[in-house]
């Protein structure tokens, strides 16, 4: 057990005695080359959602309702990128909102209790709600340079095109410049917050890492990169095993290549975002495949030799061709066996306020908690005993023509491979057939997970298809079965023809 104290503008403060005294727990995952791995050595592929859209605005509690994480596992989700808002934590300089921090910790515990890994997302857009006509989020008002007149927070319908509003906004750019230069102490306060939060969450097993800042602005070489070095050092004081999710400049979210240099610290993931402009601005997918943006993201992850975690992607709930667009994204995630989190799961979504921030409408659920068309329940690998090579979920022309091809370099000592297969949605069938390239692979299905094991090392390949319909085992009427025998056969349902013939001979 240990105690840490933090200075906010020279004022010694602690989030709360009960929150700041923690025992660090072992991280269940770590970064190892292109993949995350668990303690047994299995590659773990993270597929999840961001939570929640309305966490950006008062009362900042969109992710704190009990039970909201319970449905996610059945949809193939095993990670949440959980939004944390600086304004909610420190509304005035040095005045920490202990209740917010405690509620956030409870949400992280609830998520882990539902089987979900947690990534702490220190979130902001356009720096603050007090900039770009009141349409941003993140930093408290006091963290703006003193010579900027704060805007009145809006975050309503007038903010729909907030992404356009922030382009070349002088006050926002000035705020970022002052932040990186720590001109008025905002960066120091932010780093103190990062250290305090990482300390508070040190005993939450499910917290696997931290995304230091969502979609930052600034020069990647001289400002963003050095800032990450400072923040990572703060995180590692409390959690030396935490994974650091490194996000490039905000403008790379449109597919532009980043120039960010690989950090000096290890145990990291490259965590860019991607949104198709036609989907975001016009609610309609043009059909242009995301191959070029993925190539840009893949290149950096490969150069750094780290996992690629697509921190945000998604589409408005009722986008034209939105379902097809999401399939295109997921196909590329599967092809490279990459990880990622869709934007966004907002369980308190309403028809009037949508996600509750700037009338964005990306929630994967409606006001009844039902999935919307912008979420695709698509097969995906989750844990691989060794090193994944490829995972292909071929849609085919019809469910009967669909197939899944999973190939990996097996390491028997790592354990069991697990694949999420929404059988009745993808195949529209009750039964599956497994075909392996070698006879030592054994697969079985327990809704919604297929497990595959092999006692021998080496390259393995399994093809999963819908089982053919059962043969018609109904006997002709001339077989002479009595009515009683027919009832018995109907109840049994699984008797073979040979057995039926035997019954007839003795009847």
C-alpha cells in the first residue's frame, strides 16, 4: 500500500484518501508485437464500443447507470473505451470532484464484472465546451488562456457540424498552443489528473490501459509526442504494466497519414480513429472502400511493431448504406486481425437528443436498448492460442454459402482459441460444420463462442460452414407403423433409419 500526493497549481491535494491509496494489480493483458496477449500467451483481439456519448456534458454520468454493460458480451464485445472528462473531474483549479472519480471507478468495476476490459479514455473534442461556439468538450473553463472570452456551452442542434466549426478556429488553436507550452499551468494540471486517475484505478483488474488524450491537436513531433512522454511517465508511476494507447492528431481521423514518431516507452498500441466523410457529413456511404486509410494505419503499427487498435469508427444509426459500410470496416479489421472500438454505446439515447451531445446520432442502441442498423453482429476472433494469421468471414450470396476461415500458428501451451460466432444471425442456422486442415484440431460451439484446440504446434486452419439440412428420415406410409409407434418416433426425433427398420420387423 502506498500514498501519493499531487500538486494542483502548487496546492497539495488528493482525490480522496480512500481513492488515492491503492495496491496495483497485475494487468491481464500486455502489448507483444502486433498483438495483445494474456498471461497464458494467447493473442487477445479486442472488439468493443466507446461509452457513452452523453458523458461529455453535464452531469457527465452517461456511463454510470447500473447494469448498462450487461448486454454487451452477447454482441461479441469484450472491451469498452470508457470516457473520462476533465471538466467533470476538476471543475475549478485544484478542486477535485471525488464523487465523479468514485462513480467512474465503479463503472470500470461494473464493466469488468461483465467480462469487459476497460480502456480509460481521457476525452476531449475541440479542447473545451467553452470554445467553438460552445460545441466542444473536455477541458474546464479555467483551463482556457485568460485572454480568451469563453463561449457559452451549447452542445445542441446548432453544434451539429462541430467538426467544421473547429477548423482553423483561432481561440481553439491558441488554447492548444498554451496547453502544450504550459503557459498558464493547464498541462501541469492535466498531468496531475492523469496520475491521480491511474493511481485510483490501480486496483481495478479490468483496466488494461489509458488513452492519454482523445484526438489531440498540436504539432505531432514537437508537441503531441513530447506530451505523451510526460503523461506516460505519470501513468507508469502507479501502473507500470498499463498499456498506453497512442492516438495521433485529430485530423488523421479522416484517413490522413500521421507523422507521429514511435514513443520511447514500451507496452503501447497505436490507436488512430477513422470516419468516412460522406457518412459523417451526409449520413450516406458513397461506397468508397476504406482501403487507403487502413493502409496508412497499418503501416505505422507495422513500423512500430505494436498492435493496431482502431479507437473510434462508426456511422449514424440510420445512415444510408450504413450497415454495408460497417461491414466494410469490420472486414478490414478481421483481415488484419486488428482490435478496435465502435463509436458509440449510449444507453440513454433518445429520439430528441440522440447521443446527448451536439445531436450526434451514432449510438448502437435505441431508447429501448435494441440494436440499431449501424451495429453489425459479425464473427470475430477473440483469443488465439498462438499467433493469428487470418480470419475471414465470407458473407457469400446467401447464408448457406457463407463461411468462416480461421488460420493461426498454434502454440498448445497457450490453451484454447475462442471465436465469437453469432450463428443464427450470420449463418441463419442451428448447426455448424467444422473442417480442419489437420485431424488434431477439435472445435465445438457453445453459444456464441466456438472453441478450437490442438495438442500439436504448427499452422492450423479451420473452415466453418452451416451444416447441411438433415436428410428426410420419414418412413413411407406402407411401413405399417401403428399410431402408438408413430407418436414414439415423433417424440424421439433422432432415430436412424436402421433403427426404424428394426422396429418395423419386430412390430
